C-alpha cells in the first residue's frame, strides 16, 4: 500500500469517519453536532451523485461475502466495468466539495485521526477503483496484486447482516446503524434475534416524534418484563433447591425495582440482559 494514500479522498474511509463522529456526538449527547454531520452525509451521499455511486460500489467490495474465489472474481469484473463508467471529473469535484464542507463546517481537528477498522482493505479498494480508471498509465503489477487481495477478502468474510440492513423505509438506516454501534460500545457481545428486534425498535422510537410509537415501545418493554417474571415463577415452582429459590427471589426484586422509569441506553441495556435471561430459562426448563 503506498505510504501517500490520501484518506480524505477515500469514500469508504471518509464515510466511516463521519459515522464515528456522529456516534461519539450521540454518546456525548451533542445532538447538534450529530445532526450537522448527518446532514453532510445526507447531502453529499444522496442518490444520483457520483459520490453515492462510488460509495455503493465501494461497499459492495468491502462488505459482501461469497462462497468461493470464482464468484468473487466475477464480482470484481462487474465492479471494474461500473467503476469505468464513472464521470471522474464530476466525482473528483464532489469529493473536493465534501472535504471542503467537512473542514469548514465541522471544524473537528480529530476528524481524520479516528480509528477506522479494516483501514488497509479500504485503502486497497479505493486504490483499485482509481487504478481501474487509469487506462494505459496504470501500474499493472500493483493492480493484479490488489485484485487478488480483494478477491480473497470477498471469499473469506463470514458476513452477518447488521441492523442497518434490517430497517424499514420509515427510519433512516444510518441512524439505526449508529444506535446499534452506540449500544454495542457499552454492552459487548453478539445480539440474538430478539435483542436485535429490541434495538431496532429502540432506534425507531428515538428517531420518531410519534407518541404512538413511544407507547408501543413501552408496551414492548412491559411484555419483556412480564415474560421474564412469568418464567421466573415457573422456574421457582419446578425448583426444590433453596439456594436457587433465594436467587430467583433476588432477581425478581431487581426486575420489579429497576425495570421501570425513563427509557435510555442504560435501561435498554438491562432489557437486553433480561431477554438473554429469558432465553436461558427457556432452554433450561
């Protein structure tokens, strides 16, 4: 990878940096900063722009997963053709406009210093996209090497759909992704389907002004609470160990006391734990 790789003109890296700035702003309860960054993404990455087309192509190479290298090579061929259909002059202008707005509007000295996972692969993909458009002046040896790396990357990933891809049309997919990332920072571990459903509903509620959605979400939380109490009661009736019975009573008391009040990241973390507890009880009885 060339030492002079320009991350500011790497659409994949820039997008990740903006996402992380939004996430940090939300954690710090700086809604103004989060919205400002989100507005930049909405304007600059909107459908129909060359930047959006490049981002979609970039994401396909970075995030997709295939069963073998033959299919990966076919994807690369299609991606190469798509890359060469790009209006290079318009794309470069849109990138320059994006960089200018980020620099002058955000005024964030740490923006380009944030950690980006898979930085090397993201740099490889951007370099490859650029090389495909170079024509006769391209470094053939480098292009062949990077194509091989991307093919192996596509064929080796174990892809798991994230919340961003499980949203409906009523909610901005980016906000759902941020919410998932935000919760993940505090509560590590892979979520099961029920926990992902809760996180998705939480994101829908926090990004909507609808009181109906809020009421429905409160009912969802109440149902989780009620289910856990019923399962604990059932477990207690089947159990004859005094020590376990005492523990069950302690857990029931914590649920009754702590699982109420304001909806927040902290309380959602408790409900995620409660869902896991329900699953464990169901598997044990």
